[in-house]
C-alpha cells in the first residue's frame, strides 16, 4: 500500500486540527461569538472524524483485498510447483522451521 495515502490522511487530519486552532484564536480575540466558534469547531471535528473513518476503512479494505490476491497467487504458484500434494503434507511444509 502506498504510504502517500497515509501521509495525505495525516495531512488532512492536521489541516482540520489547524482549522479548530484558528477558530479558537478568533474566539479568544473576540472576533467570532463563542457559540458560533463552538458549533464550527464541533462541525470541523465531526468532519475530520468522518473522513478519517471512511478513508481508513477504504484503505483497510484495499489492503485486505491485496493480501487475499497475494495469498491466492502464492497458493496457485505452490500448487503448480508442488503438483498433487496431500493436504497433511502441505500443512507440514507450511509450518515454520524451529531452530
């Protein structure tokens, strides 16, 4: 999985956190009303949470699908290389070697 996806997700989260920080500063400077600042901070945090959850879920699904495809490809390659092997023997062959 490309790390750039995770880097962009991190950047997205950080940018939305900065929005909340700027809203706090505006509120402290009495430029915006505290109730308005509170509602906008909550909306921004909800947006950040929603986006993070959805994007993380999609990345997880993509990684899982890639993992399944890799296991299937390895399994097919093993079957081609091994030929007809009994399931019990195949299980023994897959076990990690102990030192």
